């Protein structure tokens, strides 16, 4: 069975292939998103600890820092994607 870390690496490689193979700006932005999501999956998979409790009144807690950082990464990724797509629309003259 494939682990989350391996799946994250495969998804990152697919995104890197998209960055190398495509020239359209929208496809490049989507490829960057795929790389980012693969990275998030990789780090969440690394932080997974089977049999540990959630960090709310726990006896054996999981470290909440990796999940917090990955959530922040997803929020920043959405903001960067929207900014990049707005710039692409402005370059094409579609935003007027």
C-alpha cells in the first residue's frame, strides 16, 4: 500500500512535470498548486502518528504544529493563486 509521503512525492512530481511541459500561464498556476498540495500531503503524512490523541485535553497528544503550518500553507496558496489568476486576466485584457 502506498504511504501518504509517497503519494505526496508522486503528486509533486506530476506538478513539476506540468511546470516543465506547459507554457500557458493558467496551466503553470495550476501546476504550482499541484506541487503545493503534494507538499502538504507529504508533510501531513510525515506528522501522522497512529494511536495518538488529538491535542485537546489529551493523555498522549499529537504535535499540532505540522497541521497548523499546513493549514496556513493552504490559505496562502489560495491567496497566491487568486493573485496570479488576476494578473493573468489583466495581461490578457479580460479584466477591463
